[in-house]
C-alpha cells in the first residue's frame, strides 16, 4: 500500500524544515515591521506658529531687529537705520 516506499527522504525533511523556518521568519519580520510602522512618530507633523494678530502690529524697531537676527542686514546697517528711526522724520526746508 502507500505506507511503504512513499515516505519523505532526507532531502524532503530538509526542505520541509527550511521552508518552515523561512515561513516563521517571514511572519515575525512582517509583525515587527508592522509594529514599527504603527508606533513610529509622524515625520511631517508641524506645530503651527501663532500668527501675528492684527491688533498688535510690529514696531519698526522690531522689524529691524528681526532682519538683523536673520542676517539680512549687517551690524553697521542695523545701527545706521536704528539711528535714523530714533532721529525722527526728515523735514525738507
């Protein structure tokens, strides 16, 4: 009958063992990757800055200070413009 001569040879046992190990490795890898994907913090979450309210406009000194802090103007230009702001408006004779 089928009980004799139809058993799995040595290579069959090896193939079954290797495929079972690969199967469980695949299942574990998918589980780990899924767990990491779900628990990963979002990369593109931005905290919005509070917009400037129209009731509190910036003074010219604040605008000048921000431009100096960003590096748009150098110290000499900053001081020259700040002195011009503090000197008052120019009057034509």
